[in-house]
C-alpha cells in the first residue's frame, strides 16, 4: 500500500487550525506537506498559498489537499477554477463524507473563523477515511468534465 500524501495551506486566518490538522493527518499515517503560511502573521492573500497545494494535487504529488482561510469560501473558489480539482467547503462530518462519496472531492476547504478545532478535526478525519462510491456519481462527474471541455 502506498503512502498517502496531504498538502495543506492556509492564509493568516487559517493558520492556527492548520497546525491542529497537520497533527491529525500525521497521526492517521499521511505524509503532510505544509505549504504555508509559516507563522501567524499579518494579512496575506490566500491565493498565494492555496495555489501551492492545488499544484501539488494536480501534479500527483499529493492525494488530497486541505485549504484554510477565514471562511473556506475563498480557497474553494480558487481551487475549483481547475477542472481536475473538486473542492468542498465543509462545516459538518456529513458534508465531508458526502463530498468524498458522491463528488470524489480531493480538496477540503475549511474556515478558521467559522469552524472550531473539534468539528474541523472530525471533518478531516471523515474526509480522509471515506472512499468515492463511483457508480451513478461518476456519471455526474463525467458530465462536469464534459462541460468544462466545451466551455474552454
């Protein structure tokens, strides 16, 4: 069995939560690549850090990515600009589970200002443990891919 790798990045608003999630992922057996920010700092622009984790997934260097900003919304907008990325903002374990089972999400977006450590860790744990169900869900993802191809 190959080692799974997780890329993680945050802006200033997600920094504290990022540290907690890194520990959890490592305890679950993931290799974790921390792509910044490297310290709690003044305001930074989330795209500067999120793109690093997205590129890691796109290059096949990471299995999944976790992106954190104040709400998770900005990071998800950034991530979903890339057709091979399926990013989901999650606030509950159920959302994290369905994001993987039905949407084959490969990026989890969380908001450092809207979700606490306990819920965030449960969301990440479920996200990393849940497999994609394929079947009828794959058909839907294929339709999304076709839409992208026809609107380039």
